[in-house]
């Protein structure tokens, strides 16, 4: 596959919802002072502290300033706990009247697990609220801003909106489409080989890159792969402090819902009881999707897997190809039944192409190692797309390029939701 890189518009998933009378929104930095920019950058930094813990809520940070001094700050620590605005208010040891709050996302007006942020802001007589981005949740979507304005509070909108939308890409995608955000992680040689001709893939990238993958897994609701990867690599698919050591599980797994999802049409996993996925089934819920064989032998296998803390769900064949499992149905089940809003795709080329051809991948993270494997291989990155002309290639936008050890990490987004194949 050939990628033709071009720098045009942002991906569709970053289109923000708008409210009425948006002509008052000036997105240019010149609409805000240097002080405003400094405090909002700090609020964005605080918001990142909630990474991997707030789903299905967004990451939000807040900073409160009075007479040129920061008097408090807060962030949304995890789902069910106080929103960033409330935490910042509660953290203050000074009166809040006539102060300014910088908050990355629009304050809410909803009664839920926490109090409405707007009511608390009004109660404490804030003078000004600077909001980075409007909340795309249809139940909010500008209502918080209008509520504050009607109470006489000066509200300005749009400071670093693009950065905040990128920060909350998972939230924006799932709240708009009711489907999970899908990030594809790929580790390869510099010439695009996922493994050597012998199928050996340990280790293409460095230990530093592998540790980075452990941290990456913390940010997503589940890791999804195919049975071929499970049987070939015998992975754990759980965030770990040390790659290869299942005894040192990162605390995030125990403090939130984390899932492993395996596509296994013929339940081959049942014939391999010694693999790491089964041995660590008590550490993270594992979901197996398979075809319904509708016989006593099949149901006996399913019952045995249930005893090992594995959920086994049946889906039909993929109507797109007439073979394999119905990926769209699987995504719907993961979102609706398990409330999974984000997926880290770690799989081989066949399953990867199934997602790619349907335009289901929202983000790529490539780990490129300084190795050349060359030659014929069944483990090319995208061998089955059969793109023969540059004009038919999939356009990506490089968001970030980073060097880690001797490896290069490239974060990229598809610019068009184009189906290939």
C-alpha cells in the first residue's frame, strides 16, 4: 500500500457541534489575551491527568484566577467523581466572587452522579468564564453557556478549541456516532513488515517502545485482536509495568473496566488452555466473539470457557465479505452491552484490513523500528488492499512524529473515511 501524505482539512470526527448565534464566537487567538492563553494551557494540562479514567465522560481541566493570581485548579479525576469545575471550586481556600474560571469544556446543567456545574458557578458569583470548547453532548451543547449568560456572567468561547477537541477525540466520536473510537497500533520494520517470513515478530521494536505500548493500553477501554495473533504471539494484552511480566499489572486495570476482545470464529482458543489470555482471565474481562455452531459440542465448549471468566458471544458472518465475523455488529455490542467507548486495535494484517476497508479506523499509531526485513513475506503491513495508483491511496495526516530510543512513533489520522477494496 502506498500512502500519499497531504495537509488539508481536519478529519471529520473533529467537526464540532455548534449552538445558535455562533457569530459571537471568535476562534482567533487575538480574541484572547496572553494571560488567557497561559491559563487555558494550564487547564488543558490538568485535564490530561484524567487520561484513561474518565470514560464515557470527557477529560476536563479548570483553573480559577482572581486579581491576576491562580487561587485554585481541578480536573475530572474519573467517572463518578466531581467534574473539574466543582473540584476547582472545592479546592479554593479563598472567596470566589468576581473571579475568572478557565475550563476546557462547557460546564454542564445536568443532575447526575454530580451536581450541575453551572449552578455552582452562579452560586459562587464568578465574574467571567472562559470556555475552551462547547460540549457536543446533545443534552448540553450550548445550554450551559446560555445558562451562565442569562445569570449575567461574561462568557467567552473557543480558546484552543482544536487542541481540546483532539484531547477528547474519543468522547467526541462516541457521543456523535454511538460507536467506539478505534485506534490502530502497528509495530513494524522501516520497510513495513510486521514479522519476518518465519512469522517471528519478537521483538521488532525496542523495549522503550514496548513500554510505551503498555501506557497506551491504559488510555483505551479495550484491546481487540484476532485469534491468529493470540495463538502466534501468546500475548497478555493487559497494561503491564514490565513487558512480558504478568505479575506486574498496571494499577489502572484494577481501578477501571478494562476488556480484552478476541475474534475467534471457530473457538480455537478452547484448544489452547495454557495460553496467557486464559491464564490471566481473572485480571481483565475477556470477550470472545465467535460463530454459533448450534450443536451440543459447541455449547459444551462455551460453558467451559464461561467457567474460566471468558464471555463468549455469537455473531453472524460479515455481510461485507460473506466470511469472517460481522465487525459492525461486534462494535455495536461492545458499545451498548459493555459501554466500551474506545478500542485499541492490535492485530494482524487480515483483521486490520477488514477494519480499514470499512473506514472504521479513526487513528493510527505506527511504531517504526530501524530494521529492514525485505524479501517476500506474508506479514506486510497492508498486503491485501491492492491499490495500484497514487490517486486511489488513503490519505493520512501526520499529527505527531516522535523519536523514542532508536524507534520512530508516528501518530496519523485518515483524512477521508474512504473504503478500500
